[in-house]
C-alpha cells in the first residue's frame, strides 16, 4: 500500500545538466483512419475499430527518483486507475519499469502493489543504485571564488557541441563556472543553416563520461525478455544513425537523419501497436527540419534490463550502449535516451481510451541554467522541449489526464533525498558531487521520502480530470 504523503517545502527551481534519462517505434499496417491528416494535425484512430487498451500511462520525469516511480504506480493501483500498459520515456521511470516488469513476471506473488514499498526499501534495489558512480578520473575540479565546483568534462564536451552560437565577451567570470559562462554568452538567435550544424559527439565510452554506469544494471537472474502478463511496458529509445567517424564534423544541409525513434516491448504489445498504425514519427512530422527519421520502429524479443540501460543513457553524462538483438535480426546498434519523445501522447492516444501522463515542464529562458539545458537539447535534436510542449498543449491538452508536478517540490525533495550523482545549485552556480548514499539505512530513508513524494502526486490528482 502507498504510504502517507510528506509535506515538501518550496524552494527555487533547480537545474541538472543532463542527468540520466530517454524515443519511439515500428512499421505496421495502417488502420481505417490515417494517423496523420492532410492538415498536419494528428488524428487518433477511431471509428468502428476499438482501441487495444482501456488505460495507458506515460511515465517520464528526470533524475534518479526510482522509488518515486514505484510509488506513482502503486498509488494508481490503490486508487483503482490501473494502466493496461505503461510507456516509459526517461531516467527516473526506466528502472522502476524494468524492475516491475521482471519482478512481477518472475515472482507472481509480488505483483501486488502492496509489496512494491518493500521492494523500494530492499537491498536488491539498493544494489542497483550502488552501481551508478561519479567517474573520479574525469572529475577534475574548477572552483570559483564562492567555492562552486564544476567538471572540465562538462566544459569541454558541452561547449564544443553547441553549434551555431557566437560567444559574447564581458561576462563576469569570477562568479560563474567556465562552462556556464561560455554557454550563457551565446546568442540564442544566431542564424543556422540547419538545426543541427555539427554531428554530435555521441560515440563515447564510460571513461569519457562524468557518470560511470555499468552496462548491466539488472539484479541477478532478472534480465528476462519483456512480458505482457502483469506489468506490460513500452520503452522509448533513440537509435543513432550516423557513424562514429562523422562526429564533430560539419553536417551538410542535405545529410540523412541522425536519429530514429524506436519502441521496445513484448511481442503481443508490438502487434497491437502495429494494428493501430503507429508508424510515422510524430516528432519528425511536427519538426520537419529536425534530423529525425520519418518512420518509427517497434521491436520485441529484447531483454528488459538491456533496454533499460540503453535508454538510460543520455547525450553527454552517461555512455551510450551498443544494443544487440538476442535473436540476431539486427546488428549491434548505438542507443541513447528516450527524451527525443519525452511525452509520446500520440502513441498513447492511439492505444487507449484513457491516457494519463506527467506534464512536460518547459525550460525558461529567464533562468540561466535552464537556458543552458535548452541549448544542449536543441543542438542535439534540432528542436526545443518548449516547442514540443506547446504543440502537445495545443493539440491534446483536453484529451489527457495530466499529472502536474510542482517544480519547487521536486527541487526540495531532490536536495534532501534524491539519488542524483549531480547536485546543482541555483542559477549559474553549481555543485557537482556523488550524492548516492553508500549506507543502506540512508538509502532507505531517502527512498521512503521519494515514495511519499511520488504517492502524493497521485493522491491529489483528480482522476476524472482531462486537460489543464
């Protein structure tokens, strides 16, 4: 059962420079109603053919709030809103998704949400988190007069990837970290021939990243194929399409797409996705100048923890993963985050009559740190989070039950009880440190606070409400 909620204090909005996190998938036969109409607005399949599921949940977020993800799912079950399928898109959702999918398949007696609280406090869950480390070899410090620390990795890698930006002089470096001052002096309106002017440096190994995350995060004996039996899951991922030798080089105007949306799930769910005709990327359709492949792939037969680790990778902080198809249908391919499509509302509405999703939080240009995060995202994918958020609101705001998370509460919870390897201060001031507890008792304390916070997000939700 979900535990009583805690009262979380308010604080200023935090920024994380790309923590772990997050895109879609397959070609299937079209249904009677076209997925995309001529006016370029998404049409949700309907008519005489019923949708495969009744309720679909999109679980996204950020950081490593793993216990909060378990609490959200448990509290939804407790309140009677039980998703038939859950779509997981980024960091804090991927590990809970993999854990529950494999746990409930291997141990049917633990499929009851009342047992998930104990799972969140377990040594098994603790061991998963213990595998995530700050890479000490790459943690050379830069200290300003206020004692703020940064990483030379972030300065070197991120600033060198921000394409099409002119640096302005005259910023007071004494009170800002070098990597932030470099980015914040960039002109946001610099003309660009194409959205992504350089091939991003994504082919990176663990020793070349700030975070050292092993390729196998699974508890012993739990890395099994996706199962549709109890906790049906869809994982959103991004496949990298360009070869290693092109990274850091100028990207021509007529070059092929850089990324493709891929969905990983079980065979039965893959067939249902194909049946609703979800075969065109909504991101590519919505942002035609972005370097996104127009088609979506849906794949089955992969092991759930392999996919969780591949889609936990991000662009700069965590090494990407060469994912291998256990059945040999595909070669080894490089995968990163699912944040390319952080809120796949089009997919969810195609699959289910009722859709619930965590509302995307826009990044504010008035906040220096969020401005940097927006630059990094845009110069990797060719569009901004705010643009995608705006389009979703315009087209689908009244069709979804939205989970609105208070950003001040998130910051306060992360500061006191988060698992993040990156702790970031206010504005342009940052503190980077290893914030994952080594003591099991401290882990359980933080896990409990996360659980209470996650449960509270669902308790205060009007399950009948759609739109904002």
